[in-house]
């Protein structure tokens, strides 16, 4: 795409007020979905994060890695099992989750960000007792799926104050030496709340909250968290969107300035959300 130097300058001028407003503030990005699989989208996300870091934003990247976990389980001949959309995690599966998330996926992201000129530090919820959890209480047993009971952000703050982007894998510690598998949306929301972040951004594979889930032109761009119960009753918020939106509501209620569900399939969707008048996806306030 060819754009003139004048157009480039105009883009920067439009972004300037947002850059000034966000400099020195903390933004938590939950990274997942197709943006984590497609090489082009991965490069776009890393470029976005490096730019954010360079203009003085404290970026915290929280990631999952469901497809990579499923692939590794398949390699060892173990079937992935899901209960109400959550991975059943027995001890063997938990070993794989910890190995894949805190090992391969986390370190691949650190290396990729640094290849794009950023500085990154790979962490997981076990480091510095960052995420402490207990076994999740649910109608059906989920195994070693945890519910976060404590968040300690010292390691995260130390990282970004020293000029690194903390990249956090969502494995939590138990109180008796166990490790727990944690939903990355929930972990990102709780970390954002504890940090007093101005924004929580959840990257997904849909445009945002749609009035008609089969029609992407029915995007609802802005939602007050007080409207969420009625949107659930109307069936507009349903299925897999319920836990994501519950994370956004909880984050806002705990003091996060804004929570956003954005389309990770769109290149540079983070920058569009942060630095343009129109934004992208659905914002909760």
C-alpha cells in the first residue's frame, strides 16, 4: 500500500494525543487465537508491542497456548478432553501444560519480540508467587484447573520498570506444591486489576460483541458493564462470549479503566484500538 509522506504525518498527528495520554500507563494484552498462529499476525502483534513500549507504555503480555498443548498431547498419544469448554487437566496433562506454556510458547514469544527490536522477559505465574490458586470448584471435575486466589505483581512491575515487556504464561502455583492450569482471559483480567491498568485488551477471533452473532456488521462498539445482565437475558451475550465478557466486567469493576475485546485477525488491531478515533472491537466501561 502506497501512502504519501503527508498522509503518514497526518496519521502520527492523529495518534499524538493518545500517545501523550497513555505514556507511563500500564496496558495488559491477552494474546491468543489466530493472532498467535498466523506468522504474519504474530509479526504485526510484536511490532505493535514494540511501538507501544517505545512511546512509553508499560505493556504486559499474557498468553495461553491451547492449540500447542493439544498438539503436544496428540504427539504423546493422549486425547484432549474438554468439559464445558475448559480443558480437563489431570497430572500428566498438567505436566504438558506447564512444559508447553511456560517453556516453548513463552520463550518463543520472548525471542520473537526481541527479533522485532523489543526487550522481553519470560515469566509464568509460578515466578515470585505471581499467581496462587486453588482447585476450581465446579459441577464436573476439571482436574488441576485452578481458580486464582492471590496475584502478586512484583516481578511484572520489576520487569517493565527495567525496560522489559513481561510475557506471562498462565500457570499458577498451589499452596502445597501443586501447579494449576489457569484460563488466560481470567489471569489477564486479574493481573490488570492488580496493576491498576488503564486498559485490558483481549485478542479474539471475532470482531467483538455482535448483536447478531452471524452478522459481523452488527458489532456493538461500546457497552456499559451495567448493561451486561440484560444483554445476557436477550441472548446477545451467550456461549463462549460469556466468560470473556465476565472477565471484562470484573476487570472494570476492580478498577481497570477500560476493557476491550478486539479482533486479533486484523493486522495491527492493537494500534487501531489505542491510537485512532474510531477504535476497533467492543469497549466495556
